[in-house]
C-alpha cells in the first residue's frame, strides 16, 4: 500500500466496518439511554431559554400536546463514528487525531442539541413543518457541517 489515498480509504472503510460490527455486537442502540436523556434535557433547556413551554421526562420532550422521542438515532452517534473514522484514518499525528475527534464530537454534539431545540420550536409554531425540518433541512445541514468540520480539521493538520 504505497498510495496514501488507498491507505486512507482502506483504513477509513475498515474503521467504519469495525464501528458497525461493534454497534451490532454490543446492541449499542439499546445502551444509549443516558445519552438520549442528556440530549433531551439539554435541548429542552435550550428551547426554554428561547421561550418554549416544553417539558421533558427521560428522553421524551412534550410541547403543545405533541411528544418528541429522542432515540439513539437522534444522538448522532453513527454520524460521529463516520467522523471519528475519517479523522482516525487521515495521515496525521496521534495528538492531532485525538484533538480532532474530541473537538469534533463535542462541537457536533452541541450542534445536534441545537438541532433538537430548534425542532422543539418548530413543533410549537409550525407543527406541520416538523417532518420537513427534521428529515430534510437538519439532516442536510448536519451532513454539511460534518463535512465542513472534516475539511477544516484537515486544513488545520496540514499547516
């Protein structure tokens, strides 16, 4: 494997495969309750700061008679696996990789909480637009932000 691109692609793919197998073997989606609850609590707090009347119980956010179930998919854990695999596979020093993963996971988790808080507000004011914002606007925006972070991190590493 002389080509750095081939080495990167193979390492990236194998890392994604390892995360996938680990997720299935450990039944990860059934062990994220604390993370789900923390995201629900944080997003509800953030929505309340902006004037929301939302309430939260465990991973369930209730607003105007509607409930938002913050499940394992809402945590973004699988997207974070993609980011960690990318950073881990990229040819950089270990310290830069650790910083890239820690900062990326933290920043994208915060953005994810903001995403959930804005969806709470959408449900309050425009409940009919929830699906559109949840499935299209925020998923596209989140994908773009993950890509933007990865590119920014690569540029930082290359300096």
